[in-house]
C-alpha cells in the first residue's frame, strides 16, 4: 500500500467496474463499465481538478498559502474538493453555490472550514459565478481558480483520467460517455481517446429540460452538477459525436437502481450518465462493444434529494424502477 504525504495525493487511479444487472434488464448488447470516480478522497471526480488547479496557480505565483483567499463558484463537488485541499494547504476559501443544491453539500463544505454563500437557485450557476466575481473584485488578496475557464481542468483529465481508462481497457474502448458540467472531464478524456483511436465515440449527457450545449435551451432541472445553462469555455464541442438528454426521473430512477441492483451508491449525474449508456448499449451496432461511463460522485450527498428521499410515485412513468428480474450475468474475460 503506497504511503502519501497528504490526502490529495492519494486521488486518481480509480477502478473500472463492469455493470451487470441493469444492462441485461435493458437488453444491452454492449458491455458497460463504470469509472468509479466517487472513490477519490472527497468522493468525486472533482478532486482531480481541485488539486491540479491549486497546484498550477501556486506554480504560476498567482496564490500563496496563509495569504490568498480562494473564491470559487460551485454546484458542490468542486467546492468540496477545494475545501479539503484548502484546509491542508492553509488557504481561506469562500464558495458560492445555488441554494437549490442539497443540504449535504452545504454541511460537507462547512465541515472543512470553508465559508459558503448561497445564491438563488433560479439563477443557476450563472448566479454563483457572478457573486464569486463580485467578491474577488472587492476582497483584497483574493483569487478565483475559475473551473469553467481554467485549461488545467481538461488538462488534468487528459493526463490522468483518460490514461487510466486507456490502460485499464488495454485500449479496447469503443465509446466514452460523460455528463457535461464544466466540460473538463469529457474534453480532456475525449481528446486523448480520439487521438489514440478516432473511431471511439464520445457522447455527452445533458438535462432534458436544459440542453444548452446541444440546443441552446436554458431551463430548470434537478441534475445537480451538470447542465450549467451556458457554454463553458473549457468544453471542446468538436470532440463529441453525440449528446443525449436525460430527464430528472430517468437519472434518479437509474441512480436508485444502481444502488439497489448493482450495489453502486452514486449521485444524480452518474444516474444520468448510466441512463444514457443503457440507451447507447442497446443499439444493435454496439453489439460486443465496450462502453465506459464516468460515475462522478457518491450518493451520500444526495440523500435529501428525490433520488433517495422521494416517493415511488415520482418514478411512476419509469418502468425500469419496478423491474425485479434477476439480471446477474456470467463473468466474461475482460480485456
């Protein structure tokens, strides 16, 4: 077991795990694999960019421990990752977040000692970004890492996440599916995978009621962590072959099923990503193909959301939710 100098250094190298019961129940002809990013130190994929953005800013001389106050807009996961990093490296941290995000996110952020300022949920991430910019303008010695515009965001996924996926599949990946938040994960991974094999399909996932990237429509949705309602600067649209939209009910229904049927306690955006993967994996042309999806965060920060705290009637129009078939499948040789 490796010995690490600090907790952040232990992040990455998350396992790739095959899904069995849900793909079989949905008559998938492809193999689905989940990249378990919730196994990072603060239980989300955002630990990767939190560490990388802070280290880059320190290297460039933009921030200094015990001197700079970091200010960052977040839907929760990046803020939690930054709160952990800031605590260890002696930075004051102010996070701005829409008040529509779960109560668990607020508690975790404050537990790390970060300050949290909430913005009206109706304003979405744009409201949180605007408030962060206002704070930086008036607060001396403050700095924003700006996850939506910072090129370190996709760069760290290109250097780590994509390389891990390529190595773990021995290059035998046919499709990569990822929800679109800042766009850093799909951009960084997509660029590397496409460079290695141009035939690999890169598929993004958006909220059905706020498909801004694919259709320019901004709306209210419950898929926390994705669907920012604007075009992130770090998102490279050219690497995507397709964008699939998923409803709140689909994402949360599949999210609950991943806990009930696969033993994977994941968050809402992961439910959306797997819902999209089940659609893709059921296409005849995907027979025998290997699909990799990002499971971005763990379920504990969504316990108060309808995914785990809603009535069964919430999923009344989602037939998969009541499927009790034993869908376990025999283990095939992997890669």
